[in-house]
C-alpha cells in the first residue's frame, strides 16, 4: 500500500480546485522536462517513466552501484541524484533516481554530457 505524504495533500486539493487547463499545462511542462532529460541521457541505461516526477538509471551495466554512481555524479558532474539502495529490495542498489520536476528544460540541457563523462 502506498500512502500520500502530508505535504502532498495541499497540492492535491489545489489541483482539484484549479481550472483543468492549469493542470494540463503543468502536466505538459513535466512531460517536456522528462523528454528533455531522456534525450540528454540517450544511450545510457535509463528506464523511461510513464508518469511520475523522476526516472531511474540502471547502473549495473556501467559496472557501478547507485551509491557509486551518485557519488561520482555529485563530485565530478555536479549533478545531485538519489541512490536507491535502501528503498526496500536487494535489487534497488543498482538504481539511481533523477528527479526532474523542479528543473526547467533549459537547465536540464547539457546534463547528459556531464553525466556521460562522469559515469563512462
């Protein structure tokens, strides 16, 4: 079972009360950000999201754990990510999470080169 965190409740209430066009505009913007990040990370072992606010990278094909990849990205590429190792399964240690909802598409441009240089 998944339970919404308390900070999401006001956001849900605002979305339910907002004009449909506002919600559609927000979704379209998040899709642009997702698509920009996917294009930037093309060729790397990412898992395209079908919703949500983040995407995962499988670091195992790169010979890294999520923790190792996250540390490299922070120190070498100045990209903050979340290692998924403690997220409930032994298999999660191989994944890294990129959150794209608070980054503009413009700011995401160029991140792929930095990520590629740090991880390959």
